[in-house]
């Protein structure tokens, strides 16, 4: 990692800090994770999770985003569906996500809530205490586009009621998550720079093989010869979004009753209920211009600071 990150680590932490928070959580368990893709949200972490799992020396978690190191009370409020799944809070259920991966050199997961400070608090410290030797991969995307995509994800999941410009101004989550310097500094307070690898989403999109080869080199692994199908595009966001037709829809969606019902109902029935309870619309009909202009002003100096930290200008931005 660049000298700038080394200097930031030294000044922010004075070296790797001692902490007892969950320090014996895994007790050298054979399935303990040691690779964390921490975000950023809407930057291609799902695709990277899928690409990494093909490498014979990497075992990626069966649940892509377990959020195990997010404070449980925060997760219950933010993502109640995941908070009810045992892997988000039960040690044995979490470790079981890598069942069969004992021989892998790396066992990894990808939870984007891990890089959303200060809204998701203390995550880096918890990971460092439980897995001090872990490798951290941080995927970043052009920060304004990422924030807007983040909004649309939360909007379709009924987590964001505000119109887009008001949300950008009034909900700091979008701005803070795109403040990559602030996010990476959370990890530099607990991990040495050589334990952190930054992947630019635009590079992963247009230079996929080279970007993955660089990542494997950083991990100390041999390159993997992907075929074209394995490297196909993944998880593209559709041009449409949806809003709830009735005010109670979001409550039902997040309820344990609906979670159980979905497992037993045929897919056409689930799709029909979703169509009846929501209204679809084209996102291009919404004027993002004012929100984008506000974010450009706010995030430009923070982007410059991030580029200084990692020691390179990101031309794709």
C-alpha cells in the first residue's frame, strides 16, 4: 500500500492498537474468516464476491452479506430480515457459512454495512479484534453515482421515504458512505496498510481480468484462469424502481410472518403479491440534477483526500 496510507495509519493509530473486544471470538477455529470485502455499497461487491469464489484457494461465504460485525441493535433497526438470520449474530451459524472450506487459504465474506461509519459503528474494531491478521478489500465507485445508486436501492426497499435531493441533504448515510477517506481511516486505525487493498469499480468493470489478477497477487495467490461465463456481468441494477402502493407494505415486507410465507409460496404468487402492493416507475423520469450538483460540491474535496491517501488519481472519476 502507498506510503500515504502508511503515514495515515501511523498518525491515526500509532500502530496496531491492543484491544480485547471479542479478541477470542474464533479461537483459531478452522473456519474463521480472514478476508473481508467491506463495501462500498453499490460498487460491485456482489460481483466481486462471485468472482472470488471461483479461486481454488478462496472460500467465500454462502451468505454473501451476513453483517456479523454490525452491532445487533443497529442491524435490527436497519435490516430486520438479516438480523433474524442466525448467521448475523450466532457464532456457530456464522462460521458454518464456510463449512467445507477448512483447507482454503482465505475464507471471505462481503458485507457493505462494514464501511458505513458512523451510521454503523465500531465495525472495524470488532473485525480487528476477532481477526487481526485479516485482509481487507475496499471496492469504491465514482462517489456521486454511488450515492445516487445507494438511494435508489434503499428507496425500492422502502427504507428511504424522502425525494432524492432532500435525502442527499438530510440523510448523511449517502454522503458518508461515499466519503471513502473517512471510511478507510476507520480501518487504518486497526489494520496495517498492507492489509488493505482498494479496487476501483470502474476498473473491475472494464479491466476485469487484470483487476482480479492484481487482487490475487496482493493476496499472495496464483492467478486464476477464468472462462468468459465466470467473468460475466453480475447484479446490474434495472432502470425501473418501485414504491409501496399502501403505507403498510414496508412493515409486512420486513416482518417474520412474510419471511416464513415466502419460503412456502410459489414464485408466481410472490411476484403477484409484489405487483399488487407496489407501483413501478422509470428512474429516468426523476430529475437527479439538483441532487447530483449538491453531491459534487460536497464530495469533491473528500474524493481528492481519498486519492491522496491511496497515492493515485482515479482517472475514471
